[in-house]
């Protein structure tokens, strides 16, 4: 069954764009152009995920978020136009699962939606693969062409996140948030350091190009067949 996504966004162009893109990905969507309608729809409990704009007429996104949280634990991704730490922190404090700053790349939004849904849906324990590498999320093992690869917890989590989003370029910021947690106090080059560790154990040992750098954007694992 396709996941049902509620889009609460008063900018109709953005709402339609998201609806179209999610439709291509197999999601079923419903749109609401103001906070009150959005809240009423969310309270029906029929959605698997809510995309919630912060700046909304009638009821603000923050207020909608607080009220949705009284009745349901549905994953909520906040769409914020302002890249202020305050918004993010108060959103996450009020129970948002994640946030994304507008304007955003649709791939980024799709990655976050998948990630938010994964936390509520059980498919997380599956086996992921790319170019002969197998990652068993349940057993927490990694092999390349049958040979085991020993990874630290952080290396494993980083590889896991990149594999879950195979084929998509993931920014350092997204990796930091999802692998290191919502904590920007660390060094942003932690990602580069850990990618280097992974390459040391995968790319160099097996003499392949496994983790690709996209200059100025981030990293991607492609399935080379
Ligand atoms: Ca708005």
C-alpha cells in the first residue's frame, strides 16, 4: 500500500510541485492550504506522514504541530522558509520528526520522507546492497563479495544511511543530522573523515570506487553493475 502523505502548505505552487513529485514516487497525497484545514485532516489519523509548512494562514505551523501531537505520533516534517536555528529547535522540541529549509531539492525531501517513514515502518531490518556489497541492518554485518568488512558503529551507520539512499547525493549536513544526530556542535568535516575511513575499508581494499564525492554537494553510493 502506498504511504499517505498530507501536505499542509499555503503556497499552492509548492504544494502542487510536492504532490506531483510524491505522486511519481508512488505516494498518495492530500493537500491543505491553511493550518485549520490541515489540522482537521491530520486529526483523522489516516496519514502516514505530514509535511507541514511553518508560515501558514489561520493557524501557524507550530500551533498545528502542537495540536497534532496531542492526538497522534504521525511523523511530521516541517517546511521552513527561515533557516533559523530557533525554528528548528522549537519545531523539534514540539515533536517534529525532521525539518527542511525552503527552497529544497526534491531529492532531499524524498530522502527525508523515506527516512521518517522508515522509523515508523518495520522495513529497516532489511538487507541493502550495492556493487557486490551487502549490508544486513538486522544483524549489523557488512560483506563485500562474501568477505566480511569490520566497521565501527559510526562507520556502519554512515554506510547504512548512504545505502538506504543509494543513487542520491546526500549532503554533509543531512549526513550529520541523520547519522550523528541533531547536533551541529561537532566538526562538519567529521563526515569527510568517516567517509575516508569507509573508503579505506571498502574502496581501497576491494579496489573499486564505491563512495563517490560530488564536489560541493556531498556523497553518493551508486550501484555499479
Ligand atoms: Ca507558507
